[in-house]
C-alpha cells in the first residue's frame, strides 16, 4: 500500500512483517499515514508562505531604500532650490535651514502660490484663445512639425473648411496649401510661397492674395520661438475686399477730382500754411505760364503775386494763422497778378481756408478777367456813346413804369410830341397820348409787355396841340438786374406823312383790285361769249370731219379747224397771261414719264416739220430718271411754244431738242432741255426783250409769221412757276438756242402703270346724263359727241329746268353750264347738294377757267369741270373719271356714302371700286391706318432734320389725299413738298405740317365716324 516514505521506513525498522501486514493495524497505519501527509502538506505551505513573505519583504525593503534615496535627493534638491533663491534662503537661520518641518511648510506655501499662478496663466490662455477665436481675421497656429495647435472659425470660413475649429486640433497641415491653392487666382504660386516663408522664418505682413471669386485676403506670418528654439508658426488671413474696393473707389474719386480740377475753366491753386504751393491745375498753367512741375513746393508770393503785394500777402497769412481771421477769405475780389513773363493782369480770386487732419491749407479759385475788363471798358464806352445817341437821335425814346407812368423821355420824343419834360414826367402815358379809338390797343400792348413780348406797331395819337399824328412804335419790356419787370421802353418815329401816303396807296390798291376784278369779270364774260360759239364751231367741224366729204370739203374743214384752233390758242394765251397776273396759275404735280412728255411734243409737231422739209429730232440722256414728278402738261406747253416757234422761224435745216442731266440726288434731278434751230435768229438787242408781252422783233416778221407776242412771255412765266431758269442764245440769220433748266423729284413707275390701267378702262357706254346748257348749239355739239357712246342724254336749258327734272329722275352724271338765265349752274348745284341731298357727280361746263371760278364750282359742290370749247377726248375722260359703265350697279347705300359737306369725297374711290363695296371699305381702312403712321413719321423726321425722308413720306401720302379728294390741303401738301425740296426752314415746315396734320386727322375721324361704322 502506499504509505508515506517515513512511515514505511519506521515500519520496516521497528515492526515485523507479520505486524505490518496485519489487517487490524491497517487502520492505525492509515491514520498515521494521514498524519504524515497532513504534516507534509502543512510544512510545504509554511515554506511557501515564508518564501513569499521573504520576497515581499525584500521588495518593500527595496522600495523603502528607493523612497529613502528619493527623499534624500528631494531634500537635497530642495535645499539646492532654496539655495538658488538666495534672497529667501539667506533669510533663513541655521535652525530653520535644518528644520524639515519649516522647510516643508515653506515649500507648501510656494506650491500654493505656484498653483495660483498656474490658474491665472490658464485663465489668460483661455482668454487669449477666446479673443483669437472671435477675431474677424482667420488665425492658424502650428507647432514646429506643422501640427495644428489652434485655429478659429474665421479661418475655416476664409478657406471654406466644413469643420469646427476644435475638431481640427492636431491635424497635420503639411500639405494643406496644395488642398486650398485652387481658391486663389495664382494657384501654382501659392504652395511655393508658403514653403518659402516657412524656410526663411521671417515676419511677413500685409501680403495680398486674390481669390478666384474676386475677394482679396491679406496674409501675415509670425514665426514662434522660445529662446533660440523654434516652437511653431502663426498665420493670419484677413478679408480686405471691402478695403481694396474702397481704396480703388478713393483712387478713382481722387483721379476724378484731379480731372475735374484740371478741366475747370478757373485756375485752382492750393498752398499750405507756409504759403508753399501744393496743387497747380492745367488752367493755372495756361493763365500764369508756369508748368506744374516748376512751381510745386515753391512760395506762392514768388510766383504770381506782384512784388508790391507780396508783403501784404505774407502778413495776411500770419494774421490768419494767429487769429483765424481773414478779411479776404471766403469771398470774391479782384486783384492784380503777374505771369511768368512778368506781365501784370487783372484776376478775380476767391480763397477758401480748409482744415484737414489738424493742418490748414488754402484753396484759391482764380479767373483771368482781362477780357472781361476790356469788355467792361468797352461797355462803359458804348453806354456813354449810346447815352449820347439817345439824347441826340431823331427817334423819340420814352420809358414808363409798370403803371405806365412816364419816367424818361429824350429830346427827340419831346420834339415829335410837342411836350416839355416837365409836362410828361409822372404822367400816365395812355392818358396823355391815347384816343378813344386806340385805348384798347394801348391796353393790349401793356399786357404784351407784362408777358415779356416785344413788337413794332403803328398808332394814331394826339400831340400837345391835339393834332392826330401817326407814330411807328417799337415797344419792349424793361427788366432790372434781378430779371424783374419794371416797365417798358418805346422807340417812336413820326410816320404821319408815310402813313398818309400808305392810306393813299391802299385806296389805289383797292381801286387796282377792283379794276383787276373788273378785268377778270370782263375776261370771264368775254371768254364765255367767245368760247361758247367757238365751242359750237369746233364741235361742228369735228362732227363734219367724221362725215364722208370730198377732198375740197376736207380741205375747207381742215383750214377751218386750224383757224378755230388758232383763235382758241390766242384766247388761251390771253387767259394764261391774265391768270398769271392774278396769281391763279398753279402747278399739278404728278408722276410722268419724261421721255413721253418730249416725244408727245415731237410727235404732234413732226408732221409740220415734214411739211416744211425740216429735220426735227430729240435726244434724251439715259441718265435722266425714267419717271419724274412734276406738271407734265405745263412742261409740254412750254415745249410746244418753244419748238413751235423754232418751226415757225426756221425755213431750212433742223430743229434739235436735247435733254441732259445737270445734277442727281437720291430724290431729285436737275435737267437741262435745249431747243436749237437753224432759223432766222434774232438781234442781240431783241433777245433782251424777247420775254416781254406782245414783243415782236419788227412788224415785217409779225406780218410774215403772225403771232401775238405772248408765247415767250407765257413760257418764261411757266418756267419761273416751275422754279426753273430759261436762257436764250441767238445770232441773226444763223439760228437760236433756248435752254431751260428744271428740277424734278424722282417719281414712281407704279403710279404710271396705275394711270395707264385707268386710261385703258375709260368707258361711258349707256350711262344717263343730264345736260344743263342754255346754248342750243353747245347742247347739240355735246349730244353729237355723247351719242357715239350710246349715252342717254336729257337736256335742260337752265338751272330751274334741271331741278324739275331731278325731282322726277336720277342720272349717272350731270353736265352743268355755269352762266345761264333764270338760275345759273352754281345756284342750281347748291340746291342739288344741300336740299336734294344728291351725290350724283356734277361736272361744270365753263368758258371761264380762272382759278377763282373753278373754286366757286368746287365750293358749290361740283366734282370737276370741262373748259369750253371742250375737246371731245377730254370730255369723255372727265365723265369716265366720275362714272363707269357699271356705276348703275352700285348699291343705293354706297351712293349715299359720298358727301360734299365733308373734308373728303369718295367719288374717286367709287370709280376705282367698280361697284365693289368691300374694296371701298378696304381703301378707307388702309387710308385711316396709313395716315396715322405717316403723319407721326413726318413730324419726327422734320424734328430730326431728316428732310429727304420727309419728302419721300409726303410723296407716299399725297396720292391718298388726292384719291380721297381732301382738296382743302392739296395746295399745302404741294407747298410743303416744295419747301422740303428747296429749303432747310424747319420752323416753316412744322407750321405748314401742323395745318395739314389737323385737317388729315379730322378727315380720318370723319371717315371712321361716318363711313366705317356703317
């Protein structure tokens, strides 16, 4: 069995085997064995405990030794520290120095004080951090290894860092410049500059950086060192954008101020309190002759102040600096200055003292008044001269106040009025000179002066003797220096003799006008009496020509026709001269083909040239515009006269018509037309009188060639009416050249095409006509002409018969004679329009073609006229213009639209419409819209001096005015067109346009109210 080895040893030693193996002793042996085992275990535990305790004691012992050594060293260091504090240590006695308790208490006190110091330092650090955190500048503090020690929110904002400052502590900033360099305009230079600053470790201030967003940053750098040891880096970034902008604005303001001061008309000079020049502008250079660089920094008294005034200047400066009082400051005064050449001249100067930043300087504004002084001297001399003139002139001068109380009168006024000075001074001028007849005029003149209006007028007054005298008075308001009305001044001239002569001339003028009217009436009556039978003669000859005749009869008819037409030409010439003298001749401007006007004349006269064996040619320059605007009929009349004369006085050779271009613009051309012949020519003396009325070179020529001597006179009048020029070159027995120069506006070919279309559509078949004519022969002639067109003609011998017929029957057109018994055509027309309210076209048949007679016809309500003796073609075209074949198909409503009592007439529109009511409405709408736009454009173009476009706009609207027959302004439109073409008188253009504008707007309003609303 397994007993403890000691127990086994004892059993073997002291007991026999028998005892040892006896079962009865086994329990005993087991108990002993357990005791051995327990003792062994306890012994081992004890030994282990002793070993551990020994180890712990040894460690404690070592710790105690270390602690003892540490205490010893501490006490030693403490003593050494105390010895370093010689002041306190030396104050200890030996007992205190060896007393540990004393030393301990002393040290405790020092520790307490140190903690208080550390607390204060900690608060200071926190305060500093708070201060730096709240600075508007971005702050970044790094250690020597560029680890972030501190930053604030402003730094994060500047660099757009989305982190809180406290979370960034300890961040490595080594490569941060690479991360944020893209924020700046020069990113490639940002990082190298950071590295350069770190390498140099020198203070950097006010380094300017520009960001890509336009903002500016100012950077400062401070290296942090303790002793000679580098401890880190301090960066400061400040947003100085506003400062930069303010600085730029300030620089601009200063630059602008310098420019303004240099642009000033006055010299501007500033000096400091010692009189030294600090500013000198450009006008100062001009006035004084010194350049700015030459005078800056020099004493003003040595530059522009004459020697005799220098001392007073210096004394005044000292007085002001001492007392603040300067009698010449802050006001204008005149003084003498000196220029670079040493010449003295007068100046006007004002000196303003200015205090800035504790310093005083003086700003002078100087003007050279040399010219003004000369002007003042001249004015003074002129005033003296005019004072003498007023006192001695032959014109009477009178001055009155606002109440018309006489204040002054010169000697001439006293002479013409008969009064003495004492008789007039203090008297009311109206009471002294006015009569009952002119008192209202005097009052109106006073009102004009009160409104600042001057004028010249004549007035009948009474002198001192009570005699009536006529004075020419030039009155004007009088103002004082402040611009306030204080009265009026009148210049008076006695024009009694002239006035009496004027009254006599006025009476003679009235007589002349009455004589002219009598002449016109005589010519009108004679024209009627001659043209009426002549109309019958020409008409019947025309009818005979249509019959089958023998050769002899044809010859008689041809000669009779030639004679009647010659008689008609003489009558027309006499009437043309009469109309020109009466001022009734006018031009009708329209577009025409220039070449056609020339060839028409050549074609008509070609047969006569061939009869005489003459060569009649025409040469027209290709440079002449195809379509011109002017009076083609008058042009042809001129050419018929001139070419006809050339044919008359040329027996052999040729007549050449040459047309050349003189000048050309965008809107007009000047054309020269020359008529050259190889005829008998003229003596130079007669050339000078060729344009006189009834002028012939000699009686032999008159007998041989005939003529009234009116053709050239009429031709010149027509040329002048067209504002052209006519010249004659002639040599006896060699020939004559007559040259006319005329100006035309360029026309529009579309207008020509329209005219051709209208002419091609001339038809009057089957229309009903009321013929009102008292002469049987004229009725018969008209009937014969109209029967070829199957017209239904009803006759009336006077106005009364016509009215009776119109009560029962409607007609397409009425042909109305003017002079008839019982009731004339004018009175009958008025009744037809005003009482019967008929809109039937009425065409006058008149032998009196004076403008006044034509106006009477139109005012009465007639639509057109045909001159007797009438040309059959003209009569048919005139009727066709107002009545077409399909006129009868027009609705009653359409006929009722026309009204002669309005500013417009729609007859021409109806003719164009051919019965199409929609066409009429469209024409009216276009006219209304176009007129408003063009009127606005014309006014604007006149205001902007764009006269060429004004002419084009007038030309554009003129056809519409004629189509709508707004006849009251046609002459004004032509006058404005001429004014634009030939002058630059804007004021006259605006005045003429205003009258046209008013009438057109009224016409448009009438059309909108009367026609378009229907």
